[in-house]
C-alpha cells in the first residue's frame, strides 16, 4: 500500500486516494470532495479490476489494469536491475499478516464460464500467500528447451493475473517449472531458500466440474494448485531418468515371466476367507475419463459378481477391502447386503490383519 493507491474502506461506505501516512498504521485518504481522512491501514483495501478478489482485512492487493493490460504488462521484458527494483519498493507500506512468515505460493485457475467448462477460458493467477515478496519465473518444457511464460515480483499477500488460457493451452502445462526467490524490503528477515519446483498440471481435470471448488483466494470456485506450502516446495513430479529406466526394466521382466492365463483362484476353506480388494487401482487398469459414479458402479459390480460366484459355498467368508476414505463405497456395500443379500451376515474384518476399511461377509 503506497501513496497514489486508490482504496476503499472496509468498515463503511466510501474511499479515496492515499496522499500520505501519519505513521505506519495510519494512512491519509483524500475523498472526492478533497477532504483528507486519517484511516487505519487495516481498514483499507486497494481497489483493482479483479472481480474475484477477496477483501481480507490486513491484506494488500496489487493495483491492476484490466485483464488484457495486466497480462501484457506481466509478460513484458523487464530490463531494470535488481537494485532499481528494490529501491522502487522501499517507499511501499506493506501490511503483514500474523503467522505468515513461511513461503506459500499457489497457481489459481478461474473458469470464466463454469457452466460451459469444456469450452470456457480460464484466468491464471500467481498467488503469494505470505509476508515475503516473491520473485518468480514460470517456464514450460517442450521436450528440448524451456520457454519463459511469466516473470514478476509478487507483493506480500497478493495475487496477480498472469494469463488467460484455454483447455488446449493447459495441455502444454504438463511439464512446467517455477523458480522462487523470497525477500523483504526495508526490514530484517530470515533468509529463505530459493526453490526450483517442477509442476505438472493434468489437463483432464479441467473437464470435470468438481475440480473447481470453494477456496480462500477467490469468490468463485477455482482450481488452486500448490507450488510451495509452509516453506517447502511441493514434491517434484518429474521422474529421474535412471529411476524410470529401472522401472521399465522391472515391468518388462514381469511381463515376460508372467503366465499367459490368469491364475485360478485358490480354493478356500470356510476358515480361510477370500480377500477381494475393491480399490479402484486394483479392479481397474485406469480410471482416466471415468467419473466417481462410474468408478463406484464398477466396484459394486465386482462385489456382486464375487458373491454370485460363491453363493453355493455356504459358510464361506469373503473379506472386501474398501478403504476408510469418506465411507462412500462401504455404505454402498452395506446397502447391497441389507436389501439384496439379506441372508448373508457381515461384520468389520479383523483390524490386525486388514486395518480399518474392510468388511467380512459370510455366505448363508
């Protein structure tokens, strides 16, 4: 927050332009009638054109032009040296938030038309959720070279619109890198490590409406992807080439030595339960393109087919591993047992053997 910023009051109607500061906590706001009003800095928010921005007491918001001008300005080559940039920030009045002295940065994708998710464009934001200035570069890898997409300095506790993209554009984001350098201006601070974060954005997510959710940074539902949280970069997603080669060799060996036919199920006595793992990763080769409802129906189909296959084995016990999760699959299984397989008994499976998230069914 600095002289010349247009602001509005949080606790009452009105606003104006900052023309000076009485001290670190009191700003002089000149209204349209020319009166200067001393106001607590925590009771002001900078006015910008970002319709999704939340007005949070104690947060500074960057002054922005319209979206197209902002994108153009964000991607222009900046030839000023670092000293000039720092000197330009010395006069800024930055309001810090409590418990925000660890680096937190995110990318935010906001759909312009959520009801037409497959065709809409998305506003891409860089979000700085900490008390440090963050100097960042965002680059994409095309298989041979890196190409700079955006470079800027984010003020503390602000977000910046850096691009407007389509789903087709997002497909190019599968191999990205963000490099971060954190600092403060005009005050001592704890030196933070520079970060080199490899980030993959899955374009399939953009076709699913539930991907865009309520969040802390936008009034509208958005996809928010962590770059760094609590001072640590997100886990690097790129696979080391030597590790990938070893995995490929292991897979090749497994495929060569595996039998052509599927092994027959081992005969189980009544005292030895048959174990069926219903996790999606176990019953499906891939869940790509499947909705949660489609995955659940497939798991239930495996459950029903198993009970039908062994319905003649009176007294046989079958353990279905469904996981703890949110309990959706377990509740669906219990519903089936109560209404379709009323004669069968069921109970929680042995915790020592299967942990939480398994149900044992006895056929009668």
